[in-house]
């Protein structure tokens, strides 16, 4: 096996997201998932955390995921398929999970999406990692801890992305990092490295692409 360097993963990540990316499926129930294909990477987070904006930045698109005007509305799993710069076979799927923690959503709906997420997380062999987005200005909230619980129970590897990093003053950054790492410390399925992003400045987007490329590489070998 050839030894891959960080520069290789940066380039792989760039190419992975340089090709076509198409919406392929929306699931409202696990009885209704797309047939298994390429490895899946899912994105979860509180509503308004910046998930749609990050998915758009990641895929170089302005409107792949709709930046929300009505938070808490999407109660489905949205699947996007990436073919990579060389086209051809499907290389990766991105899964946009419903935003959680939106107060105006009724209990019944919350129970519905919780079940959908739990069923998907527990039963999906091709799910390689879940990125849990946390607003860097706000840090980990109780609803995020509930998400971590769910992921630990499902034994799905997950990693935290701190979003809207452009909004956090330099002096406050190390505190956010410390608190977030502390929240993850005893969690068995949490990946111990954080990724910082800003969809506003583009910070961290290529880092995230490279992390995904590395994951795919590790999965293959
Ligand atoms: N300053 C800043 N604002 C952001 C960033 N990402 C998203 N936002 C804003 O946060 C709000 C919610 O974004 P959206 O992507 O719809 O969040 P979602 O509900 O998690 O999908 C919008 O007003 C975005 O413009 C970011 O990186 N920096
Ligand atoms: Mg959204």
C-alpha cells in the first residue's frame, strides 16, 4: 500500500468534491432508504447551526442544501451522491439529517425524526461517519449531548465540527475548544479531533474535504 501524506488527502478531497453532486433521495422512514451504494457521511446538528451553508460550501454549490428560512421544517434524510472529478462511479454519499432542537416543533414530530435518525444510525452498514455540527459561539448544549448519546449507543463513529468560527473572537477560541473536548472525553464513539469551519470565509472547508478523503481511504484499505 502506498503511504498517503496530508498533501495527498488534500488533493483527493479536492477532487472528490470537484465533480458532480446530485440529490438522489429523501427518506422519511427507514423503510424507505435508498439502496446501499457508496459509503455515506452524515451531517447532524441543531437547527440553524449552519449545516446547509456548510454542505453548500463543501460541494461548491450555492443551493444544494437550502439555507433555512423555516427552521425545523425538514424532517427527512436527504441523500446526495458524489461521483468525483473523474466522473463515473459513485464515490460517496452525503446525508443531510434533520436539524434538531428547534423549540417550535411539536413533540410528535420530534419523536418521529428521533426514530428516523435512530433507525438510520443503527442500521446503516455503509455509514462511515457522522459529523455533528456545533455552533462555535454557543458550544455543546443538552440537545447536542442527546445526539452524542444516540451516536454512542448506535456505535457510529462521529466527529464534531465547530461552525461559524468567523464569529468567535480569537481570545475565546481556546475556551470553546476546551469545553467541547471535555464534553466528548468519555464518549466511546467520538473522534477526538475537532474541525473548525466558516462557510462565510471558507475556513476549514478543504480540511473537512481532506478528512473525508482520508476516511474513504481508510475504509478501503
Ligand atoms: N457568520 C456565519 N454565519 C453562518 C455561517 N454558516 C451559516 N451561517 C448563518 O446561519 C444561519 C443558518 O444557516 P443554515 O445553513 O441554514 O443552518 P441550518 O439550519 O443548520 O441548515 C443563516 O443565517 C446563515 O447565513 C458561518 O460560517 N458564519
Ligand atoms: Mg438546513
